[in-house]
C-alpha cells in the first residue's frame, strides 16, 4: 500500500529531512526587526526553491512587508479535492540572547539522559519545524508515488510574528487562487507528549503600542523634579487601572461577546487530566493570576486577557541616571474569545488612556494586529478524518482541544475566504516558543511528518 | 594689586584655559557604565597631572569603584586657613545619542546670533566646566604670585553620577586629611544669566532600583496569558500607588521632617522674580505636576519628590512580541528636604512594595545613594565673603537661593567631617545637564574663573 511506502520513505530519509530543517533554521528571519529584512527574504527564497524541487510552482509574491510564498501542486488531477497549507517562515527575536544555552540560529540536536532528543533553535518549533513536517510529508508522497494524494496549495507568510500586516490585503487580492476546501495549519500543540490533538478553539488578539509624551525633552530630576509631570507615573497609573483586584479587565464593554463555556465542553476538558498546579509549576508559579472565579483551563482557553508585553521609559542601563524622561511607552495585547470585537476593544483602550491623561501629556497610539476568537465544530468531516489519521499514527485517540494562543490567519481565512481551518500541530507546552532555548521534539518533527502523510491520504 | 593682575592673567590666558577644558571634555568618563572604567581613570589621571603642574601634590587614590583625586597646596603657609575644593570628573551617559546636534564628546564653541557663545559637550557644565573654573583661578594665582592666597586641598571623585558609592568610606578613612575650614563646591547654578548665586539649601536624595520577578522565564502570552502573573502589571500597580490624586507621595511617614518654609524666605524668593509659567514652558509644559497646594518654587526648593527615572520590562524593541516577561524593573529616586531620613524612606518604600506583592512574585532591591537635605545659614562668614566677591565680579548683588537638585557630598561632608559647604556655581537653568546638547556658557566658564579668583582672595 502506498501509505506504508510513504511512511517507510520518511523513516529512511529522516537524516536528510533534519538537515533541510537545520538549513532553514540557520536563516535569521526575524520579521519584527527591520534590520533582518534580507534574512526574511532569504528564508522565503529557500522555501520556494524547496517547494519547486517537489513539484510545486512556488514563487515569491511581494507585499509592502515581507514576501509571501505561494505554490500549487495539482498532480492529483482536477477532480481531487484541493487544500491550502498555511505556515510562516518568520520567527520571534531571540533576545535575551544571554539566556540561550546554545546560539539561537545554530540549530543542534540535544539528547536527554533518557535518550529522547530535541531540536534546539529559534523557530525549531514556531513555525519552521512545524511547517517542515508538512513539506516532508509532501516530499515523501512525491518520491514514492510521483504525486500528492490531493491538490495542495502551499501559502507561507513572513509576518506572522509581526501581526501579519500584509495578510488581509493579500487574501483579498488573491481570494480565488487561495480559497480551498479547507486550510491545513501546523502551528499548534499536542495535548501531551503521547497524545496528538486537533485544536478547535483559538483566542484572537488585539495589540496596541501606547506612548505617553510629556516634556519636550528629558529633564534633570533635580532641576525639574516636582513641577514637571513624569510620563512613567502617568503610564503606570493608566495601566494599573486596567485590571481590578479580581483579575478582571476593567475596560468598558470588554466582556461583550464572551460566552460561557458549555458544560459538555467543560466536561470534555475535565477528562483530559489537566493538572493546573503542574502547568503553573513549569513556569515557576503556583497561583493562577487571571480572573479569580475561573479555572486555569478556562482562563487559558475560554477567557480573554489584557497583557503588558513590554514597557520602557527613561534610563534603563547600568547604574542610575536622575532623569525625568520625556516619554514612556508600553506594548499591550489582549487575547480575545467568542465574539469579542477587537476594534471595539482597541477603541475602549484608547478611551481609557484619554480619560486618564493629565494636562501637558499626549498619547500616541500604534495599532498592531487584531483578530477575533475562533471556535470550530468538532463534527466537521475534515476534522473527523484527520482525527482518525492522528489516532492511527500515535496509537492514542487524538484530543480536540482549545488553545490560549492566537493564529490571526485562521480568522482571516474564515472572514475573507469563507474557509475553515484544520489545526494540527506537534508542539509541546515546554517548547519555550518566543523564549530563549526554544526547542522542538525530534519525535514531533518525525512523527509529525508521518502524521501529515496519513492525513493527506485520509483527505483524498 | 595682586588680584587685578590675577584677573588680567585669566583674561589673557582664556584661549589656553578653554583648550585645557576641551581636552578634559573629550574623555568619556561615564561612571554609571562599567564599559567606561578606563576612561574614568584617564580623566582622573589627567586632573592629577594638571593639578601637579600648578603646585599640588596630586595623586590618585584607588577605591572599589573609580579613583579619587586628592592634592594639597600649602604654599600659603601653615597659618593660612585651609579649604577643601570638591568636584567630580565623571559625567552622565550621553544617551539618547541621536538627539545630540554635535557629538557629545567632541566639545566645540557654538555662537548664537546675538554673539554670545556656549561650550557644547557632555560635562561642559556638570561638572567638568564648573570644576575647571576653580582650577583656572588657582593656576592664575600661582602664575602671578607663585602661590595661592589660602591653603587648598582639591578632592575630586569619579562616581558622583553613580550615587558616590565609594565616598562615605573614603571620607571616614581620610577624615583628618580632608577636613578643612569649609568645603568649596562648584556644582550649582547662577540665579540667571546676570545674577550670581550662592546656594544655601539643597535637596537630598534616596534612590532605589526595584525589580519584580515572577515566572522563572519569559512566557508566551498565548500559552500562559491569563493564569501567569505579569510583573509589569504588578510593578505598575505598585508605583501607581506612590502618588495620590493631589500629587502627594503616599509612603508612610514620607513627610516626617519636612518643614514649612519660613515666610521671610518665601518673601526673598518672591523678590527674585521667578516666572513659573516660563520655567515650565522651557520644558514644553504648562501645569505644575507636584503637590497641588504648593507653588512651583516650593515644589522645587522646599518639597520632596518621588520620581521614576526609568522603567523596563519585556520586549521593548521594534514591532511586537507577545511575551509575558519574567521580570520588570524601575529606578526610583526621592528628592528629600529638611530632616527627612533617607533610610526611613527607603524602608517605607520597600514596605510599600512588599505590601503590594502578590503570590509568586519577589522583589529584588538595589540601593543606590542616599543623603538628607541641606540648609545653610546665610550669615556664615564664608558665605558673606563669597557673596561680596561674586557681587564685585558680576556687578549685581549675589542671590542666596535654594536648589531642587541633590549634592550628596554636601551631606556627607556635614555628617562625616563636620564641615559646611560654600556652594557657588555658574550653571544656568537651560544648560541641559543630563540631557542631550548639554552646554555651559562661555561667560560662565570665564567669569566663573574670575569669581573664584576673587573668592580665594576674600577667604585669605
């Protein structure tokens, strides 16, 4: 049977697959930092070339930001169903660099005392390792049978970690080319090391950068301290007012569109054997800090947040400088669920800032991405087939789970192309994505590719 | 008369004096940044060499931080009174560099359309330009008369901008060598461009760096957002609570030891013709932000503050990173007046932090300098003589004023050596010390040296 041969091919070619992934991981495609623009393009070129080598007509498509990669493979013939695979070739900045045990862009295999192995690098999981599981599955099918079981369009972006600014216009301009039976997205996690999972719920996101400007220049705190307004004081008052004592977000209308989790879903979650204490302990914590009347699982999968991702102002170097800074700024992101409207929440946040802005201060806003939450029905046939394929590969029933993160493209596919997503990924909670020492289990990479090979067969 | 010849000598040697100052300004003696340790030493060596060239037995004295420079000149004979001149050869960091119109360590003369000239460089005023006014006065006396009118010990430190960590122990260890009739300190300002001033009141300072640590590592806000405590949220709540709506500091006992300004002093201040609106406008501001029931002059000279000099946490680079940081920190400094106890205030600040620290969070404290406020009596004979000398030089009666800044060494001299300070300086409010484009008026430098030449004569 073809599938068995494809799986054997993946096993036999595992070393080469790893070398191909390492080549991609060495490219510093950090999309948030303009200094790395050439490296982002290099990663896109590398992906397009690799896709062409396995029968895709892949090419770069320029955008105002980093290029998209689009490639079609119609070997399966005009009657075969067509699916869109989405991934992203960009990665998060690696800082703080001094916390990495090995350099972030020099990928390597690290073997644990128990013999298990992991791939250590920035992007090892998010999303280079994950997307290559799909590419390797395609390669194996092409090698063994000369074609893929279904028609596939691969669509990769390079701005996912920057809020995907070019994505909406690109989807609108290329809707007919990109619309397919469903999108396949590999950017999520397994339930645990042994249990594959399909994600059917995702949080959305609204992110905003706010700068409070006060004096026309940095001032000396001796000469001006007292009479001169301090923007750090103003900013801290503003953001300190965003949560009440119970951990609830105080913005007007913030919880509009947040639905209660159905009891049946809560019950399913309860059966997953999630251990909140162990989850928190993995991060060195012991007490949930979200809404006081919600379980950790609800806080993660079903409740919105308002988080401060960064703050800066004044002198932050070694030692002391008695400066009154001219400005201070923060980066805020809200994770959204259900039918929360990201635009209404951005407006409420700005209104909160304006309401607390003293005389002589000005707030400057910089909108980053916004997307609503997503909930997929678990009885979708694509989900059902993929679930069986995953169960076959891992020997354990695949879970259908929620996820605390956001994949804005899922909402964009739904809104702009009317297309649902199959969210299958092989990450683990301890992969440290976006943090120093990001890793991807070698087993995730190898059995991930085998899983996709099975899913492609199941979708035919 | 000798003094007239000394003043002529200063006028005739003005170009060389400027070149000597420029040589000192080119040395990047940034004491707060450990990377500039060699340059701090270089500045100390340069000062010692220059002092030796005019008859001081100057040498470097090592400390755990940057070296002290100590030099004695006893040419005036054993019966002449002895004074200690104090200054500092270190400077503030120059950042943000992109706001400098000319490079901070390439001093130059800038001529205004009205013909007045200023010296532009980091340290041009604070304190290299100021301390060199005294050195040039000594040089002129030495050149003209072969000696100084009084015995002088010059004592320079290189950690003033870092909170003077090595100073207290050094004073204790060298008390007999350093104790003198009074200390002469040139680190303050004139009342305005035409009016010399002696500062008889200074604010003290207590500075503290506070880091809030939460998770054991940076977290992904999708995977952990909600349950994981965010240290920026914790820190902002803590510092937002330090001021009430009226601009008063809320720390327990903060105002203990703050005395009401006597009516006579308020009246003297009122006669100085201070324009609060113009003062604020110079910084692009219009509304005083200190205690609502105090005038701007009181807020500056007679009332304590609690300021945030810096804050940092999470991702602060270009673009966005959806991280939950492991820690966030702030640098806080309180300007102190009257008999406020810096140690009690540090303790109250730490108690405030601990009282608002949620579970799973830890606060790490790093104490920087602390010194109480200073008030000198205007009828001190040294002050009276200097006042006359200044009035003679500038043709306008010297003002006795307060100052919003802190010169911790003044408190240390009082506490450890029982020595009062004569605070005479030639800075102006618009000198932008600690900010980009720091400058010193050429007239301040040149007439400052003439002023010290007169003061040395008056003290004999």
